[in-house]
C-alpha cells in the first residue's frame, strides 16, 4: 500500500513523494519539511521553501500568503505544467478547497503505476520499478 505522509506535501504544493530527489539512491531528499541536514544543496536552497513572506505569515502552504500566487510560484507552475503535466497552483487550490487528506487520496490514485502499482516519479516518463512508460 502506498503511503504519503502530510509532511511530504511541500509549501509549493509539490508531493515530495513524486520528486526525483526523493526517489534517488544517492543522498535522497526526505522531503521539504524534514531537517535540512539530510538534504542535498539544491534541496536546501529552494527559494519557495525558504521564502521570507511564507515564514512571516506562518503559513504551511503558499496559498496562505497574501502574494499567492507569486511570480516564483507561477514560474515553477508553468514549467511543471509544460514538462510534467502537473500544476503546483492546482495542487494548492485542491488542498485549500478540499483539504489535505482529500489531496493525498487523489495523489495516490493519480500517480500510481498502472502496471506494477508503485508510486511514479513525476520527473521520469517511465516507472522507476517496472519501466512502464506512463508519460
């Protein structure tokens, strides 16, 4: 059974469980909300995770900020829509409107490999476990 901890949903709306950094063998990222000492430099320096405005308003997610969606998030969203068929802004809107539990349930359905039943990586066009092409 696939589990997605609420801690694996990043402030930007990314499901860290789907990220290549989370799935890699060498120095895997444990997720945006976990201690930075376990992460690579690229993961610790994320501009959205480290956003001052987000910290100032003490919001768990970008939608809790007065600047939502900010230019940084719009840029990330545009790139992910084009390259991976996923929208951070849509993810955040889903969390805001329907709640985190509903979003996680939907993620488990959307991002499971139809061939082997394991979790897909949004950054790879093939399942990491059975090589089924999904993208």
